[in-house]
């Protein structure tokens, strides 16, 4: 009825806005903190009640992608990225305005493209905010829309030089840089260790995607004074990374390495508790050798991405590394492979409480759809010598993703029920949606049990 009377509708809408505006600042700030900074800034024009709120937010997130025109071209055009950076610089200038800012910023999450013209605008704003005590912590992500294989070595090296020049021009940025994410950066002509560990003394989280010092290079990290807690490495072309000393490191993610042997060695990493290893095309190696000297792992993820199982069979050798293991995720097991071998890992982990298994079945990477460069999948044979002493008495939860009602999967679950007297919860999930599989339009009827 209100819709048929404009005056009633306007009054109803106004009353709704008034009720919202009656909320206290802390509640309104909690609401604004869940939207982009661009949207939050726009609320300042709603009413005088909202006018000051964006400059009270204790945590800011300024993402260049929020300023891209829609719809975006695919691939994205350079002019679109430049215009987005222009808008980002304007928003940063406004939100860091000391005359309007009524409180300090505990954390600024800044995602930008590497355009020097706009970095020269953003850099002084951030540096001044840091020097004046307005900004405490900076989370910086240098984005790139170009696929890794489409970048030349010279372009990657230039990106490294531009980033180094930015840090050199605005040294205050390094003083509060707590998280850094880089993509497609080649440190061939720079000291990567010096830039990332000696200069970034406050860094706690480092994410590197397709960043290295040249193909098949060795990289040693020896940073006894580093505060780094999380290190994420993806598609980097290192032959090997030697973690000589990272005393505060708690989590390490290594995704898609090029080395044909173990991609990591560990030295002094006493705080390391969470490790993720994910790779498809890879020769086999012994996990016990990679984990040599590491005894505090409580959460381990092994992802084979639907390809060859690159673990060499072993049990007893893993007991030391698995002595504190509580959660084990084994992902990307090709659907035609046996699953029972994973129970051998449990024998070496008597304290395991949660096991997650994920089976891989994608029509987009089998038959004619499978890229010719991919090798045949191989499933190594594990010698299983299991008896009553192999019981997993602490295992409480089993989660199975990609469940297909196959006999080998039921065999695995029956075995887990027999060997886990204190198992309290079993979760069976279908496979996740895959856009590439959907694009092939090949029918994939679910074999998930209906009853």
C-alpha cells in the first residue's frame, strides 16, 4: 500500500534511514568496516550524521579493483588500470587527510598496480601518515593482471627495480610494512634477501607469486631478527629454498615448484607448526628428508592437484616429524587412485585428531581435454603392514570431499571406522564446481548417495 502513495513511501524510507542513523558510532563503524573504502567514503554524503564516519574507521582497505570500470575488458587494458590507480590515489589522499582524520589508523590494507606516476602520489601520502603517527601497520599488495608466462625476464626485473625504487624513495613505508604480497617480480639484479628481510624489519606476512632471482636459482633465507610469521610461495622458479633461520615462522605455503627434488630445506624454524605443500608435475621424494629437523608441525596439507602422487612410500621415517601432528589434509588424489595408502601416514601420526581427504575428478583434464604437455599419472605402491597397533585412538573427525560412492572409497571409510574407535564425525561432500569442466558441457551426473 505504501508503494501506491509516494508521500507514505518517502516517509517510510526516511523513518528507516532515521532509525539507522540513531545507531551509535561504534555500530555504524562496524557496518562500514565490512564494505570497501570506496563505498564507505560515499556514505559521507548521505547525511550530516554519516559525514565524519569514514575518517573514524580504525582499519582501512583500499583496493584498486574497487575503482575499475565495469564491465572490464578481458584481458584488462592498461588504460583501465591507470584510471583505477588515479581514483585510488584520490581516495587515499582523502582518507588519509589529517585535518579530517579524527583517530589513528591501526591498519591500512592497500592493493595497487605498479604505475610509477601514481606511486609518486600515493608514496608521500603513506609516508607522511606514518611519520605523523597516523598509520601504524601497512598491508601492501602489488597486483598484476598479466599471466606469469606472458611476462618477459626484462619486465619482471623492471618490476623489481620499480618496487625497490619505491621503498628507497619512501623509507617510512618499510618501518610499518607488516604484510607484503608481490607477483611477477624478478630480483635477478637486486639482492632479494636484503630487500625483503633486511629492509622490511617489521614484516610478518610475505606472499610471493612467480617471484624469484632467475630460473632454477637457490635462495637462502637467514634472518634471525625477522618477525616473519607467514611465508607463502607460489609458482616461484627456485631450484630450492633453504630456510636457514626464521625463528618466528609459524606457517609456510609452497605451491607449484619447478625443482625435480624436494623444494625446501629447514634449519632453525622452531615455531613452524603449519605446512602446505601443493604441486602437480613432480618427481617423488621422501617427505621425511624434507622435514628433517622439523618437529613442531601440527597441521599438514599435501595437495597433488590431481596428478602423480609425488610422495615416496615411508612410514617409520616420518614418526619424528609427525609426533605433534593433529590435522592432516591430503588433497588432489586422482579419482582412479587407491586411497587406502593415506592410512600409512596415520600410523606415523599417533596424535592425529582430524583427517581431510579430497578426491580429484575433472573432465577438463582427462582424455582429449588433457594438455599434451602433461605426463601420465603415476600411483606409487605403499607396502601396508597394518595391525591392531595401528589404531588411531585420537582421531575424532574424518572429512571426505569429492565422494563418489566408489567401492574403493567405501573400503577406505570402513577401514577408518574399524581403526578409529573414538571417531565422532564423518563428513561426506560432493566435488566443488569447476568452471573449466562446466565450459566443456559434458554431463557429470553426481554419484553421491541419495539415501
